[in-house]
C-alpha cells in the first residue's frame, strides 16, 4: 500500500491509499479519484513545498514523492506548479533561509512555510540538525 497526498483542481488537499503507483495512475485516468470536499475528479498528486517540517503546521509541509516520473515535459510542468505553489504559500526569506528554518525547527519562530537561499554549508548544517527542507526546482527558463 502506498499513501499519496492528493490535491484537486480547487486546491483541496486530502490523502488516499493505493495498492501501488500503477493503481493510482489507473484510477486517476479512469476518473475514479474524487475530491471529498467538492466532488471533482480533477485530482492529482499534491505539490511539495520546501517547508520545514513541524507538527503544528502541516499545511505547507509535504514530502516529495518519487520525483521526475514520466517524460521530462511532465516533470518540468510539475516543477513549475511546485514553484508556483511555494511562492504563493510560503514566505520568501532570502539568504536568511537557514536561520529561519532553524528557528522554526526549534520553535523559536512562527511555524510557517518559507523559502530562500542557503549555501552548501548551511544546507549541510540543516541536514545535520534534522531540519527537513527541499530544494526548489530549477526550471529551464531560469537559464535564459
Ligand atoms: Zn476539491
């Protein structure tokens, strides 16, 4: 069994169990996955936010699923959605990311989703401290 965090076209998030990822794909294609909040079958796997894990703020916290499944175009589309989701729902803290992430982790700051920049050293430090976060996807147009 595998549990997926799902999100409908209206933005309702919920979780559902599937026997495996193929079962999810089949049910999603057949329109058998229904949002419990609004009844739409326009449901997909929820997008992930590079948020600090916390028992208090589950909203912006999600674990990355198996990344980069399927064709590259689809992966890029997913990453684009992810970035949109993050920039809409999280606070940009710029180079203070490591600081803020640590404070949130230690419950010294408001529990919230944040994103920003961190150096390689800071990333390593955060990992050592057990702070969970995820790299923001880099999109092809970033290099234009
Ligand atoms: Zn819904």
